[in-house]
């Protein structure tokens, strides 16, 4: 009874597991080499195993599918090795013919054997079994020949698939016991579920890093359960069944003691070359935290990886799972360091703006009274003098306003904005050529969008005779270009153009473009100096969707 239950459970797990793994491959790694024929093969093996669960006409038809499964295995081997594609159609022809013959004629009978019910191939079933063996042998020859010629990642992947296939061939030998007259329980069939898992892992190991994490957990818990069972049995035997609960407790205590070493051992098996100890991790984290810019973080991370792995890989994707695990750990540390750098810069910027705001408030207060006195003092002066003083006072007032606006903290409230209407409002009475599609909209703060466009248009009109505003929508962003035909931007200003107090005009405050950059940063976008054919200067505002 126990033997029959074990076989039923094994075949049930194989059937469900084959179909489940097939679906997983098609959904998650469909583009991987050989994934699609492997999915078909796993599904057919699952259906074949289900044939032992349904003794009768249905089960017989399922057992007749073995040649078709072997043909699909040849297809998988050809796709994995990229060899002998011309023979795949012939393997399908042979597999389909043998399967059709087994389906059209009795393929065998179900017989009781060693306490279970097995299927014995007879007549057309023997032809199907022979075709299955021949096709499987050819598929394994493809793998072996490709393994001999391959190198690196492909060689390792083929080796795992070959090992899984040998394991699978061994597990199905249990079905040959009735045919050979071997009066023994078909225990190899109990290993069939592991065959599917190992075979799928052979492909996923290098295509999906999560598969290695699953393998680590499964292997760790499997070994722990086996160890706990063995220790409990031994201790119970030593206790002569007088205190089984004490034996169980001692067994669990031993397992918990061995948990750490066992997990490290499994890590070395699944991720060879992927060990990173706590001290090393802390040293990397501390060093990256001291970097001053993104480039330095990247350079330090690359240097640590090369020192750790002792290999300079041109393509990190070619690395085996162990080094790739180290790379993923470093990628996480690098991302944390960049986020910390961004936080530190944001904090420093807030401090700087707070200090600048306090200074601006003081300057504004201290300047406006003298400015008013100067304006009154020249009331009786010559008209030309009054005009000049008025112009300079206006410039000083504009500087104070811009300084206060740039320095003070403010937030944005994005709402749907019609781009054409926003451009028209910013341009007002300016002579501007507009190329904005009607109906184009985006999420933006209307006040700050108008401020950014107004600053750019004012700069453009003061330096050029023709100005263009063009907009284009993309899947990820809306781009607004403000271009002019003026003298262009000097090379020595390009790198610092959006910094405060940098201006291409002699009478500018130097804060217009800095405010534009601040507006775009608040929207999560960017302001850049670009190029557009026919225009000397072109600024681009990028608003993310």
C-alpha cells in the first residue's frame, strides 16, 4: 500500500510539475535558447507520467506519447547547442510516426508489479519504446558533442543539462522492470519529479538568477529535513524507543546547530565563487559611502569587483551564477551609495538655499530702502540721468526678486496643462514662431512652467531676432524646445550655464537659467542645451509623463 501511494504521489507531482514548469518557461524566459521546445518536452513528460495514474484506455494513449517527447527533446538539444537543425524535422517525422502507430494499435497493457501497477509496452508499444530510445540517444549525442566543442557559460549549461538527462534516463528504467522480468519495486520512478526540476534548472541557472535562489532554498531545506529525519531515527534507536520525544528534540537541536554550516555549504554549491563575508561587505559599503560623485562610485564598484573576482569580464552577463551573485550584491551597494549621495547633496543644497535665502532677505531689506532714496534723490536731475538711474534700479530690483525666488523653498502642484496655451501665455506679445500640436497636454505646475518658459523666451528675445518654441510628445516624456538665431553660447559657459549668477548677457541677473533648472528638477525632468538644425541656440525642457 505504501509503495503504491509513493508511486502515485511521484507521478502526480511529475504530471503537475511538468505542466507547471512548461507554463513558467513560456511566461518568464520564453526567449532563452531552447526554452520553447523544453517547455513542450516537460509538458509531454508530465502527460506521460500521468499515464501511470489512469490505468486503462486514457492511460495507454498517454503512455504512447513517449516517441513524440523524445522528438521534442532532440529539438531542444538542437536549439540549445545550435547544431543539426536540418535533422530536427526528421526526428519529428520518426517520433510522430511511432506515436501514431502506438496510438492506432494497442501499445501495451497495465500489469501488477511489486505492489504497484506498471505499464508494459507490447506490440506497437515496443516500436514506440525503441524509437524513444533511439531519438533520446541522438539528442544526448548532440549534447555531448556540443559540450566537447563549447567553452565558458555554454559548456557549463550543457553539462548541467546532460547530467539531468542521465538522471532522467536512470529514473525511467523502473518502467522496464516488467519488460525485463525484474521482480523488484520500481523505485527509480520515484526520482522522476527531480529529473524535471534539474533539467529546467539547467536552462534557468544562467537565464534567471532567481532560479538559483530557489535551488538554494530547496536544497537547504531538503538536506535539513533529511538530516533531521536521519538523526531522529538514530537517536530514537539508541534510546530504545523509551523517550522518542527526547530523541526528536536532540535531533532538532543538532539540525539548528548545523544550519549555518549547511547553508554556507549549499551556497558554495549553488553559487561557486560567490562568497562575500560580512567584513568585506561592510568595507565596500563604507568605501562607497565616501564617494563624492556618481563617477567615483562607479569606478570604486568596478575596482572592487575586479579585485574580488580576479577576472575582467567584457560582458557581466557571461559570468557564472557565483560571480553574478557578487555583481548583484555590488549593484545593490552601488545603488544604495548613489541614493545616499543624492540625499547628501539634497541636504547640502537645502542648507545652501536656506543660507542663501537668509542672505537674500537681508540684502533685499538693506537694498530697497537705499534704492528708494536714490530714486527720490534724482527726481530733479536731467532726464537722461533719471532714465539711467531708473534702468539700473530696475535691474537691481529684478536681481533681488530673482534671488529671493531662487533661494526660497517652494513646491509644485502638477495639473493637466495645455502646452499650446501655456506657450501662448508665456510669449504674450513676443514675436515667437510656435510649432506645438493642438491638444497636446502634460502634467505640470502652470505657474512654474510659465516662469521657465518666460525666462527662456526673455533670454532668447534679448539675444536674437527669431525665436521658435516647438514641442513633441514621446511615450516617456514631453519635450519643449526654445530656440533662437542669436550668437549662440560661448564654449566657456556651456558647462556652467545653469549655475547661479552665470549669464550670456551683460545685463542679465544670472539667475534666469538657474531658476529654469530648479523648475525642471522639481518636476522630475531636466533642462539641457541641445542643438536643432537652423538655430544657433536651443534649450530643451523634458517633462516626464
